[in-house]
């Protein structure tokens, strides 16, 4: 599936760790600044939710989209000053993701006790504080976009539009997930739910980064990110059915236990794996017009396919 136009996975994983390290530093600095006058308990709950956790896939997609022209075909240096303007966007989308996880774990939704290997926010603090932390993360995200340095107003407005649309669509997908049909949905219906719940924010991340790209590049990226988002969710469903709490950092088997429909419960494990491979091929095929310039994105797709949590 992956050809010579893909970077070595070990190289990409090393770069991903570098991105995580730089991201954590910048995230902490931004939060220390914007939460300096927040109530201590609320600030602690926000930090518990978003600091030192997750794969940071969404910020990675922002950075990869922004570097397509500045470092074509190569993984960008996280400390490249040409990328300084994009970090607020990368942090903003992760704050939206963080809010979604807090609310997704609440007793009124998935009622989960574990996230990223530690107690969920409503367990570590309390339910009301968790709700407020999620609320605050939404407004903080858009505040970061409004204050992005070295960025013109038109670009910032475009980012706001992409992020707000992605966040809204994510909520639409969550509502569908909370009200499953009595019978197993058709594959198209399941796909539509996850295009909203998972794919919309991944789309926003890549397209925020790529907002300065040509129309041709943006068309290829759109054709890539839609199946990649589905592949991410299919792999998530497979891991939920086969992984352990220690491996995943969250409670495994939740879909089946809660009688929720997933790619595994609808298709079966073997068919879900086959569908994952087919969906990933669609994503990779979409990058063909970009040639070697898309090597980092192909490596990112491999990272999604090979992840174990």
C-alpha cells in the first residue's frame, strides 16, 4: 500500500515526538498566559484535560498542511520561524478536541472513567467543573485564532470559519451517536456519522494549515483527508475491540458494552480490517497528483494505520 514516496515510519515517529515536545511547550505557555486570572480549580481541570496527552494528530495536520510549500517533500522543523504564525491554529484545534473529550466522557454521554491513561476530568475534579472546563476551552480556542501573530485578518477569519464548522459538525455526529437506531445502520449511515464526529475536525486541521495552498493542492488534500478521517475511526473501533486499558489509555470494549454501533459491531472484525485497508488506499490515491511533495502526509497516514492507541 505504501510505496517509495513514503518517508520511513521510524523517521516520522521521531519527528512526531519532536512535534509533541514543541507543542507541549507552546501549549503550556499559551495556557499560563490566558488562564492567569482563572479560578485555580478550573485552570487545573483544563490543564488535566489537555496538557501532556494524546498523539497530537490534529496539530500535526495543521503543521503538515502549512509546510507543503515551505518544505516540499520533507518533514518540517518544528522550530522553523516560518511556522511561528501557525502555532496558534494548531493549539486552537487541540483545545476544541480537548473540550470534546471532556464532554464525551461525561456521565450524560459515554460515562467514562479513564482518558489518556488518567481519570477523566469529571472523575478527577467534579462534573460541573468538567462542563465548565469544556466550555472554557471552546472560547479559548477562538481567542487564540483571533490573536494569531503574523497573520492577516482574512486568514484568521478563514481559520475561524473552518474550526467553527468542524466543531459544529463534530457535535452533530455526537448527537447521532447518542441516539443509535434500533437496528444496525447501513455502512453509509455509519460512515456519515463518523465523517461528522471524527472526520470534520481532522478536515478542519489540515485545511487550516493549507489555507495558503493552491486550489489544486487543496482539492487533493480534501480528497485525502476525508478517507483518512474514516480510517482513523475504523482503526479506533478495531483497537476498542482488541486493545487493553493499559495500551489504549481508556476503557476498552465500550462500544459493545454500551450497545453502540461501530465498524467492528456492524461489519465484524475481519471485514472492518479489510475496510480499513481499502479506505486507506483511497486516501493515498488522492495524494498522487502531489507526487513527492506529499511524502510527509503519506507517512502520517501510515502512522494512523500502525498506531496502537
